[in-house]
């Protein structure tokens, strides 16, 4: 099961796409900031920043995932974005100057009011393409040769199609025929195809993930290297490479323990798999401290100091959890590296017997982590 780190939604109505799309992959740095300040590109594309100012500048990702050297006038820096997501950045020498990059996930096409983005998609046989309607109107994806067609897609809806044969497949929007796109499908060379999958796409901190795959036409004993690329986000985790060998049918497996959002790739001497992204939740624990107080802890590879979690109660009549208070983390303790424990003790201003939990939203866990929930207790 494959999952690419989810893109942030960009507003309502016609998608408020940044001022550039995939066709533009250059940003100019001037005394007034980054131009354009917001860019959207497909995964796998590179973005280039050029310093067109007389002063020095430096491009630095807010989550630490990329950073340029200090750029003198007319110098440039490029970075390739391999996975989908939203990446905010700033000028390391002039922090008030800020920008952002939105990356369309791998093998995903956005339907916008201006057309399909990207308009040309290249994949291998057996892979799927997903179209997402990013407009406020209905859209429909139809192959020119009628080999595939979606239902009418409402705003926000998506459609996927798996291409089993090689070829070039043109398609258009059934409701706006002037919008056109192309999928180019190639067959991998014999013996050079490798897959990588996982049993889960989200794991709780310190949990395990089973990775597995197959080397096409592989034989027993072939070496497979699995590279883990943590999206560090200020944590102490680092890139690592683990090795395993194939079984008689070319299959392989390995258990890993991602500590932060991590991108994996498997490779042999002849081929490499697609990127596989695993999300990580902080490990949240809620416990009673006597009759009137409780303690919440969050384990992760970085501190959540001054971030907050939401105390929630379960309403059985409606079958939903509702928020009743915010709990801000005020204590930080270092555990066995790289674990950091963030905690808070708080008073329970509720009647006894309620079922309670804490929920930490994405806005408080990022970068590096997705939202998470604790165990439930009784007040």
C-alpha cells in the first residue's frame, strides 16, 4: 500500500494556484523578496533560485529539508522535489523574505481551470495515474481512444487508472474538450524492474513497518539496498541504507522503524523502485494523576514545546469526539536518542466518568509528523 505524503489544500472555489505552475521552474531573488513567492511543480521537477540582487541571499527550507549556500549576485541554486507536499522556505540572511513550493505527488495530475498539470505524465506499465479535480466545477477524464474514462468528477473528487500496456495515451476533459493531456507508458527492460510496498502507510512513533517487494526475473540471493531518507524537520534522524537479499522468486522484505516522515527506495545494481513515503504520528499517552489532574506526554524525535493538544470527550449519543480544552506542552525531557518527551500536567475541569482522550492536530505536529490521538481514559 503506497502513500505519498498528502498535499495541503489550497482554498475553495477555483484552486488558488500559486502564480506559477510546472511550466515555470525559476524563482528570482530581489531586495523585495522571492518572485514568484509561491510555485507549484510536479514531483521530480527541480526549482532554481537566482539571486538578482546586489546583496547576498540564502534559500532555507523552514523544515530543514533543503538549504542553499550563501548566494552572491547572479549565483543560482537548484533543488529537486521528489515527493508531494507543501514546503515553506525563507531567506537565511533576510528572514522576513519568505516563499513556498507546492509539489504535486508522484503520478498525480491536477485538473485546473487552465488545464491538466502536468500535461504530460511518464510512467511504466502496471502503474496508475490519479487525476484530482482542483476546480469548483465538474470535470471528466476521457481517453481519446476510449480506453478509459472517469465518471463526472465533482470538485475535489479523484479518479485513478492503471495502465497495463505500453504506449502513448492522449486524453481530454469530457466537459471541456479543449483541455488535453498525455500519458506516456513504457515497459521496463527485462530483469530491471523492482517494486517496493508497505503493510501500512502511517505508523506511530517507535512502531514498525514491513517493507516488501519483488525483483522481476530476480533470482535468490540478489542484494537489495533499501535507502531511508528521513524528512528531518529539525530531528536527530539521518539517512541510512539497509540491505537484504531476495528469495527464490525474487521477493524480499524488511522491517523498518521510521522515526519521522520518511521516504524509502529499494535498489539493485540494475534498477530502483519508485519512492515510498511513510508518515509518522507522535506517540501520545494520557494518564490520570489523582482525581482532579491528568498528564499527557508526546514521544517523537523532536520537541513539541509550547505546541498544544486538544482534550476531547466522547459523546456516545452522537458517536463523536468533541474538544473541551487545549493543553499546551510545557515540559521537555530527553530520552534515549533521538527520542524527546514533551509533557504537560493539567487540571480536569469535567465531571467524573467521562471518556477522554487528547488529539494533536496536524498544525501542531508538523513538520515531520501527522496528527495523532492518545489512548482513552475515564475522568
